[in-house]
DNA sequence: TAGATTGTTAATCGATTAACAATC
DNA sequence: TAGATTGTTAATCGATTAACAATC
C-alpha cells in the first residue's frame, strides 16, 4: 500500500492542461477521449498521459478511451476544484488587478473574495467588481472571511512582511508571484510562480536551437 | 567533451532566483556570496547551488564564495540578459496590460517594443507608454522591427491563429500565457507559462499537508 | 478478426544528493 | 591550525519511456 503518494509534481502540473482539452472535447459533444488524442494535442507520449490519468482513479475502455464526464469529475475532485474556495489577493498593482479580472478562476475552484492594498488612493475603490480593502485590516478580515488561500502580488520588497501577516491571520497556502521566496512555518504551503524562470528557459532554448 | 549540454532545464529555471539574490547582496555592498548563503535563502542545499552555478563557468574561492560582480555578469551573459532584446506583445487584455506595465523586464534583457490588439477601441491608445497597434498589421510590423520574441496574451481561443501569424512574421520564440499549446514548426521555440499548473500543485500540497 | 487502445512492469534516463578531496 | 567553503565523482532517487499482455 503506497498510501498517499507524496507528490508526483510533474504529473499534477500536467493535469490542468489535460482538463482544458477534455472540457473542450465535451463541448464538442464527445463522450470519450483517448490518451493518444490528449498526448497529440500536447506533444506528449500517450503512455505518460495514461500514467498521469491513473492517479485520478478513472479507468479507460480499450478502443474507446476515457469516459469524458467521469474523467472531468475525477480530475476536478482530485485537484479539489469541484467546489469553490475563497481566497484573498494581496497587492492590487498591475498583476494583481489582472488576476482580479481573470474570468477563468472559477474553473479552478478559486474565488477571490477579498483584495487588499496599502495605497490610500486604491483603498475603497472597486477593481473588476471587487472592493479594495485597507491592507492594515488584512489580518482581521482574513479571519472573518475564514480565508485559507492567499494570492501574493505585492512588490517583492513587501513580500516577507505581507507573508508574515498572512501566516498570522491563519492562511494555509500562499500563491506567490513575487521574486522573494518568503520564509514561513512548515505548516504553510508556498507555491512560487516565478515568471522569470520560464523566460530564462525560453532564452536558452532559443540560443541552443 | 560534452559540447552544448542540451538543457538541464531545472538548473536554468533556478538561475533567475539566484541572480535576484546576488543583485540584492551587491546592493548591500558585498563583494562575495557563498553558495551556502544562496541555498539558505531559497531553501535549497548548497551543493545544488554550486552545481547550478558551475554551468556559468564562474569559479568560487574557498572560504569566501563567489565574486559577485563577475558572477552577475556570467549569469546574465549565460541567459543572454546582458543586452536588451526587443519583443512583441500580442493581446492587450488584463494580463497583457499588466506585463506592459511591468518595470522589471529590462533586468531580464527584455524590452517590449510593440503591442498588438484586435479591438478597435484599444488600437491607437497608449497603455503604460506603449502605443497599441492593429493586430491586422502585426505581420508587417514585426518584420519591420525585426522582432524575434513574442509574448502571447490573447484569449485562448485566438492562440493558434495568433501563433500562426507570429510564425509567418519570422518570430523565433513565443512566451505563451494562453491555455492552448500552439502547434508551430520545429524551428520555433514555445515556452508555456501555465499558471493553473502551479495552482494545481498548491492545492495538492495543501491537501497532503 | 485485426487493430486501437488501456494498464502495468521493468528499463532507461536525468536530476539530486552524499561523500570527500582540495583550498585558503 | 581548524573550519568554511568549493568542485567533482559516484550513489541515489524519481520521472519518463519501452515493452508487452489484456481488452474489446
């Protein structure tokens, strides 16, 4: 018994792209989708898709592929995207505003329930339908809303401060868009979304080509 | 002779975070930084930092660490970030606008020289100091500017169309922020920046904790 | 049926890390 | 000097992929 396969991070990272393709197929009225088809769409090999999908527990049918409806449900359930979770967004700059306006988060089970900024000019205004609150009240608001997830889009210089406040407010997961890797207690999960690492890879691939 | 070590993608992805820390140390007036210090800042082990830095060709000094000035130069040079490269941005929505306004790209050798959108209401306006041009003229403009890199921030439904135009305009690298993995000829490099994959990992890590 | 597909074991590949000599 | 550090080889770990039986 393998009992909570700790991570398989690369497989988990690929699941959202599978989900996107499978939802598109469903919209076209299909009932089954093969691992081969998914692999082709993403330039992967089909055995990798089959292995990845096996972690959701769904079984495919020989010759037909995977049943779309249950497969979507299983991936969503596996990722916890089958019910909406409220989150706080901290730092309503360019990127923070863009994320506030992103319409696709509900497909990922994410609802931005509160947004905070320290700039008096922004506090009280509404951005993409969400009222910006004073960052000084963040601790109490996050507790009141019972929020467990925070999206961190402050300037990098403020990242550690903001993370400290989030932790003391009871946040359990931080989706971090700053360049700083904040220090947090072990019980808090930080997912660093470092855009420059992807750009570095693009640059090297272009040079090596 | 190992002659163009093809990728070592994880190492390359970590270099920008090293660079960020090393620049901060330089700003504080330090002349040397140890692999141990970098590792501590990023929750890595120091042997990994030393191995990663070795691909830049810089040698450290026992007891002192790595000389900051040459190290910064070597990382920047390795990534091609030591001279500014012009890029096109396609799709001036929420995320596209945010990237247009991001002040940090010049630290990554990136200059957004042209931005395109198909919406008549946006064409001709200026966003963060950059004039938005008609997407229909993209092909000719990209050729005129001689652009080789494109940032793709159109709606996912438009991604393949836009990618096709970019390829025919001579673009060699696409930094792709859409959910679609566009099909391009082998000579063109695509770097997919899929935010939902990071969020999926955050969700699983929170549940497994 | 033949052939397209799944599911899974075992082999391979590549990245991380342990171990340790060399340096100052 | 002792100890902090680098650089590098070899071992380990984990992810990908090859091989193949099972299914319809």
